[in-house]
């Protein structure tokens, strides 16, 4: 007979946090939100951490290169979707990695004989207003000079004239020598009041450029997440079908964190794929497994598959109909607490800490806060980021309001059959959908939405007397709420200006 577990499946909105003692130093300015992604032990510290506990879902309508760039700049991580050809996913990774490197390889290069009309065309395509001139127009050619949009007047100068007539020649350009540190390169920019510093090797060939605006951006984004070469970091989704081709291509492109994108990760297929990756790359690969909803699956993926982190959640996603279609899943709060409890037992037994990600179903900031209090090290969100300017979908006007399309990976639109099947299964044309096609309102930029969520999270952490996420989860005391107290949590016995009284237009 089927086993029935006694506990009811619960979700985040059924809980409230009870304030604990707040001391004088428990103020938002003292809070550090750094959180691990890779496994760690007392002997071996983690290989990868986030500066804020938020990652974006591996979905077509959420995580492209723009989302990855924006999230990394704010200290989080995007998982670029894998329901696309391998070369296209790798190209997105490459775009993130080349976005900002401190030392940027030059993308727009001119020959001395290029005419101004061609320069304008390149500027229109790339948006670049500063272009180095090399003898052969290649990024590593012999450096001859530099042309910026201040050097010529588009509507006054002869557009058929060559670049060599307008560029600042090498003898008047301030440049750095290969090997100079980024700090010293920035000091050269400051000292000579320049916007761009070409870096040349001993033979006078161009190697890279350093921009003042990158320095300014960096100072404005203190949480920015960079790799060892000062490039922005990005995560990627992978599946259990083509990982032997996809993972090497993504590694080559510079992906930092890998995660299986699967609706049910408690499978031998995922274990084998994880073992393959570990054998091939050792600790150089940071690999997440999932999705799972209980302690048995945690043990399986961690002990048998050797994954770095696990992702929790089946059927809770805002666009997900898996529970209705197939009858599998678990309330997200119950699933998270079961996996966190097993993780904590595993840590006590082995001394190895496995980060847990709560994925999907977070309907508002409060639920994000409760998930972190319940022990998630970070949360993955689709809808939340689909609503931002940086998501890869076009704006659509519906009834006078602006929306963006947001669709599930299990919808007919995404046709990500690899997420719902395992190696060996053929694309049988998706006999049924597990996700829907929807719209979400635009709420602003990633920076804008994160600033509100982070302010609320820090404020709650102060109520609990916690300055780190680890302490937050250790100190958190949660109370279950009745339907009546849920009603009480909203406004009561007043007419709300927003909800009840129509405002005059
Ligand atoms: P949400 O943040 O929009 O509530 O949920 C996003 C999560 O839903 C994703 O990270 C993924 O785990 C899951 N997902 C994506 N597509 C589907 C689907 O089509 C889905 N069913 O469940």
C-alpha cells in the first residue's frame, strides 16, 4: 500500500517570523548577505559565493546575457537557459564574460585608411565611440592611434576622408604596457584625464583597452561579482541529454556555475551526468543538482552524484502546472524544510556544507524572506526577474498597461522537453504541457526591484537580530498562521485608498 506521510504540504504564506532580540549593532549597514553556492568544509572553504542570495531561473523568458550582466553587477547570478542550441548558449556566456574585464579586448578596430562613413556605420552597429586604429584593423594589430567621436564632426567633415587624417596618433596617446595592474592603469587614466587607455605589448601591438567608465561602474556596484580575471560571472543550465557536448562548450566560453535544469532531479540520469562532469573537470566545475523535494533525493544527489548544491521545488513555479498534470510535487515550504533538515544532518555527520537553493513559487518579498529564514542559502526566481527591463522579452501593451511575456519551460512555446525527460527519451512531440504561456507587468530595472527587496530583507534580519544569512536561519522562530490570522495580516476595517476607493483619473 502507498505510504502516506502525515505532514500536510505547506507553503511560505502559512508562516510568520517572530522578532528576536535586536541589539544596537543590528542595523542594515552592518548586514553582509554573502552566501555560498559551492560546497565547503572546515578544511576546504567554498569555491564560489554570491554577494546577494538571488539567482534567476534558467528560462527562455528570463535569463539571457543582459540579465546575467545585470545580476552579476548586483552580486547575484543568472542561469542562462539551456533550451537553445549549444553554440547560442555559449555565445550568451561569452557576451557576459567579455562585457567588462577591466582589460577589455577591443571589439571595434579601424585601419588607417578606413573612411569616416565606415566609422559611423561601425558606431551605429556597436555603440562604440572610441576605436583604436591598428595597421591591419585587427584587435591585436600594431597600434597606430585612436579615434573618438570628439575627433571629427559628422555633419561638417568629409566622410570619405581616411581615419588617419583625424585620429590621435600613437605619439600623442597615453598608453599602458602589458603587465600593468588594473589599479595602475586606472591611475594613469586619472592622472592624464583620459577616458580610455590602450594597453600595448613590447612590440607595440594592441592587447586590450581600459575604460574610465568601467571603473566608475565598478565603484557604483560594490557587490559586483567578478571571476579571477575580473570578468562578470554567470551560471548556466544544462540537461541530462547533451551534457557531453554542452558542458565543454560552456566551460570553454567561461561559464562559472552549472546547474541541471530538470523538473525532477532524483534520477540515475542526473547522477551519471554529475559523475561524468566531476570526472572530467574535478573541482573546477561548480555543479548544482535538482530539482528535489525531500531528504532521500538530497542524499542521493550529494552522496552518489557529488553535486555542490541542490535546488528544491517541484510544481510551485508561477507558470507551472506539473502538479495538476501529473500529480507530483510538494508544498514549497515543506519541501525546503525537509531538504534543509537533511542538509543540516549531513553537515553534522560529515562536516561538509551543501548550499540549498529554493526554486520557484516566491510570490512576493515576504515569501523570499521566509524561504531564507527557513534555511535556503539562496533563492531562484523566474517571475520576479521576468518583470524587469533586463528580461529578454519584448514589451507588450495590453489594456493600456505594459507587460512582458513570461512562459514556462514546459509550455508549448518553450518546448524544453529535455527538462521533463531524461537521456534516451526521444522528443515525442510533448504530448502534454507542464507550463503555461503568460504575461507579467513591467516593474522596473533589476536594480530597482532588488533595492526594495534587499531593504525589506535587511530590515527583517534586524528584527531577528542577525547580521548574516546563516545567523538569520539559525535564530529564526516561525509561527504557523491560521486562515483568520492570514486575513488579519492584511489591512482590516478601513477603506484602502489603493484597493477600495477608485482614484479619479
Ligand atoms: P517562479 O519564480 O516564476 O515562481 O518559478 C520559476 C521556476 O519554475 C523555475 O526556476 C523552474 O524551476 C520552474 N519552471 C520553469 N518552467 C516551468 C514549467 O513550464 C517550471 N512548468 O515549473
